[in-house]
């Protein structure tokens, strides 16, 4: 039986964190190519350090002349992403950063396994396992620690960008520890927040005075108690931040991107990958299915695993774990999932509308637990399969 009384911790990092900046650049490149051609192939990796950004990986369009023109736009895409995040530091400024573009055409050997031809349906872009998770502990059907760790940093970024908090800078990390009683979150035991700021003259107490009202506005009021421990900029000054303080790389924050450690992870990163890559699209599908299982009232918690082989169109396995909360057998859920949704890579892309420029917005504050958007963003957060699942089991 699952434990009901415990403390669980999750962390988040802001859009200005070096790794998240790289995720944002990679996803911005992806969006630009998908806007040019919905079937574009992109696997874009970014590395950032003091005064320098390197972009590399594979790209593909149906027309090689357009491919060359799009490659020439990458410099501007990188600078705009950095500018929007807010970096105007002496050693990392969107105007002056040195950019190296090493993107090249996608391997024909990868393409031959993915492309539909000779009567064969499109195959997965790689092998791998992907997990989705949902829990009834929040309205968003997300684990509470990661949901609120994201919310704190999103609120501070909004305050910084609006001019409400001009002394804050882009790089930040949060960590929320929640006490659970009877399986429900009831209290914040500790709050850890490190945020880049303007001046070395500002103390940890000064920074806490800035951020505490925003933290309290985001967290449920009765969760913060006199016993809650606050650790705000515990090492002291945090003026040198971003890629000038620590190198960044695409795909290094996979637990931040998903469930904050509350659920398994298949190991594949999301950012910079077009939706033929099942690391991304099948992880979105698994979240979509798990969320709809919970929304349908079939369980209070649900973990879904999908597995794929490169060049093979259908998943090799579908696994469901209802964590002892199910109203129906797991085997019935597994059968129903394949009936209500085509889980081939092409089926996932069509069902969720993934061949659109909707990815830069996912690069920070989590890929899950966000509201579905009118243009198709976060389509995997819909609960429109709940009725079909109830009928199928």
C-alpha cells in the first residue's frame, strides 16, 4: 500500500537558468521550422557559456533552398530568445553574444526509418520508453510540489518583466517541500529560492523581502505556517548568473520538465525535437492518457508507460499502474487506451495537433499542468477522452 503520511520535495528552474535558456533556444528554432513547414524535421541542441551560444543538430525541409534560408535565420532566432528572457549582462547580452550555427541536414538513415514509404506507415523516430502521470491532488491533476515550484518562478518572472520588481534578474531556482497527510498535501515544510539580483549590496534578507509576497500569493495560504523554513539566496550574493555563471545545455532538466520526481521518467529530453521523436510526442500522449484516466474517474492516480522501436509504427507495449486507486482493473485500462487513441507516431501527432509552432512556450515552467490554449498549445492537457475511456472499460 502507498504511504499516506510523508514529506516530498520538487524543484523548478526559471527561464533564465542556463539549461532552460538552451531549451528555449532549441524550441524557438523548432517553432521557426514548423512555421515554415509542418513536416519539418528538427533535432536542435544548444550550448551556452560566457558570451557564446553554439547551436547544432539536424534539420530537414522538403526544399533544400528553403532549408538554407531558414538556417540563415537562426542567428536572429537565438538573439530574440535571449532578449525575451532578459539577458543584457556585460558578459551575456543578446546583442553581443557570439553565435555559432552547426545545424546540418538530417541523416538519411534516420529518415528512412521514420518516413512512410512502400506501404509502410511512419515509424517512430527512435526507440525508448515514455511515461505519463496524473494525480487528483491538484485541479490540474499534477503533483503539488512541482506545480507550485513552477508557479513561484513564473510569478517572479512576470513581476521582473513587468517592471514591478526591477532588482531581480533572469536566473532563478525554487524548491518546495510539502508534507502529506492521508495522501493529501497539507503544509509547506520548507521553501528554497535562489534568484539572481542586481547588486552585491543586497543581502539574503533584502531578497526575501522582495520575493516573499509573491511566494505567499502563489501558495495556498494555510500551507505556510510559522514552522515553514525559508531559505532565500542561502549562499548570499547571486549577481553573476545565467550562462556567464554556469554553462547551459539543452535537455538537462528532464525532471523539472515533467513531474518533479513524483513519477518515473523514460530518460529522453523534449526540447528541440520535432514530434516525430517519440521522446517528446509519446511522453505528451502518455500524460494525455493518464490525465484522462483520472478525469474519467477510473482512478485517483495513474501512471502510463509506452514503448517504441525506431521505424516501427505501433507501440511495443502499453502499461498502466493505478497505484491501488483504480475503479477498474489495470488490464481493462490498457485495452481501452489503444481503442480510444491511435498511438502510432502519426496518430499522436494528428490527435494532438503537434505539427505546429507551439513549443517555445513549453521550455520553462513545465510541459504538464498547463491550460490548453486556443492555437493548440498544451493540447495534451485536454480531458476530452474521458467519456470514451469510461465507455471503453
